[in-house]
């Protein structure tokens, strides 16, 4: 059997690479299918800490496997002063195995779905020997059509430390097994017995959930199917709370939203050309209740907390970062539009991109987008406020009346990078 520690096929690698990396107070901040689209470490509450764990796993799975990650784990913990539950050996093993196994399972599921017209059956393979689970052992050898809904809740991994596998069979292979077992066709999927379990007792969102017996809470889903049918990753105040607020299920496709209606703003919202940076920055900070001497913590529409201080506008030497370029200095004129975009965005997109300055490192980018129309004119504009680990950048682009609605929509769509986290 192929060792999943090295993820030797592109589907598994893509599953891991395309995840959004999210700080979280607990593993249950997002729930089940959302884990197919988000990388979280329970209790890792900062972008930089999550980023270091992600990069350590990415490096280890390419060479060295768990032993390499286990070596890096205490270094990351010490660097960030992170307090974690359990011993370092146990915690590092849980983090590594869960992420790598689920990537392996998701990749295999994608392959099985792609060729299920040739291999239409799924085989449940119980491989745990040291600590077998009776329910999982009872499912060993079951041959059930891949389209049966039983697999939606029982596709491995089915719990912490679970090593079960799901394999596909052709009809010829299935018939051979049926004949050997004295059967004439596929097995009937076992009835699903549900039970209530409490999750997140020590986290930010404790709650009662329904779980099939034999499945650990949070594992009653198919990671590969969830990846093929993307779900929007919710904010971190908790999946149930967000669903209640929305009143509708999370979308199950990757269709991009339509062009948002622009917000009408007076022309005076743009500062006069040549406005001194100090005044422009004061205007921006004042919107958030901050000053040049006292910053504030701001929580955005998706529930993420950002520090709003004058340091946003300074480079490493303490100078205003935009003064080195006339084009960038002109952004100060639209600084209030950038503030409006951060406070009330039309959309927030998160994407993970490679850092051009640090080879091999990845950075989380948060893009806040908003469309504007200048009052009394046909002039449309777009503001993009991008937040990353190395700081932020903001830009506005205004289009004249010659641009068609289709052109404006196409331009706005180009600003959408990563996954949609919030839509007004």
C-alpha cells in the first residue's frame, strides 16, 4: 500500500495546497465539510503560527514525513510561545496524521469519482490492528456502490487515529469477492444510528451535534466529496451560529457572485490632491476611533480582528510607505474609500500565495472589495484593500462613463482571488 505520508499523487497535494489557513480557538470553530477547505490547528489563534505549521507539514510530507514534522514542532511552539494540550509527541502526531491522512483520502476519492463508471463499487477496508474499533471492524469488507449515501457519512477517516481506507472495485473484482463470500450482489448499507454528542467543551463554540454511532464528532463526511463540492468557509465564531445568522445553508458550488450594486458616495469623500500624509492618515484612523498615538482592534465583517494603527502607513524606517512613488502617493486621496471598504465590504476573499521575498514561504492574503459610484456622475470606482502578513496595501480605480457594465463587472471579477469568505 502506498504510504500516505508522502502524498505521491496530485489530487492529494492539491487538496492540501488549496486550503485556506485559518486561525482558530478550537478545532470545532469550523465543522466537518469546511475542513476540506480550511487548514486549522486547534488553539492556534494567529496567522503566523498557523502559517508555520502549514509550511512545516508541507515540507515534511515531501521529504522526511512525520519524523521531520515532529522535529520542527517544538521549534514552532517555542518561537510563538504557544500553549497546547497534550504532550508534544502526541499533539504533533495528531496534527500531522489528521492532515496527511485526510489529504490522502480526499485525493483517492477524487480519483474514484473520476472513474466510477469503470469501478462503481466502494470497499471498506479496516486496517487498524493495535486499537481496533468494533464498529469499524464490523464494516470491514463491505462492498457498497460508490453512489450510496452511506459513504457521505462513513468515508474514512472516521475518527481520531482511524486508519481505515476506502477502495474502489470494478464489477469483475466485486463479483469475485461476492462469489468467495457466497453472495450474489453488493452489500446493503448498514442502517445509520444517530446519537447526540457535545463538542467544543473547552473551545469558543460548545454545542450538541448529531453523529452516526461509530464516527467521531466532526468526521461524518467525505473529505473528497466535500472538496469537489466546495463550501464557503464560515467565520470563526462557530458554524451553527453563522448558519442561524444567514438563515440559509452554505452554498455547495463555486459559482462566483454577481456584480454588487455600487455604493453612491459624494465627490468630497476623496481628499484634495496634495493632501499631506499626516492629515490623510488622521482621517483614516479617526473613522475607526483610533489616533496616531492610540491604535484600536477592529473586527471585520468575517469576524477577523485587525490592528488599526499608524504603523499601517509606515515602512520599516518609520516613513510613510507611499511617498516613494507618485502613483502610490495618489492613493492618499482615496484613503476614506479604503476605510469604507474595510468597514463595510461588498466581499471578502482569502487566498494563500507564495511570498516573493521569502522563497518557499506562503502568506495569507485577505482582500476586501467594494464598488462605488460618485454622486451626480456616471463615474464608477472599485476599492481593493489587501491585508497580508507583511502589512497591507490599498488601491482604487475609477472608470469613466465609456466603460460598459460588462467591462466594470469583468474588472471587479479580476479582483476576486482565493475563496469567498463574506458577501454582503
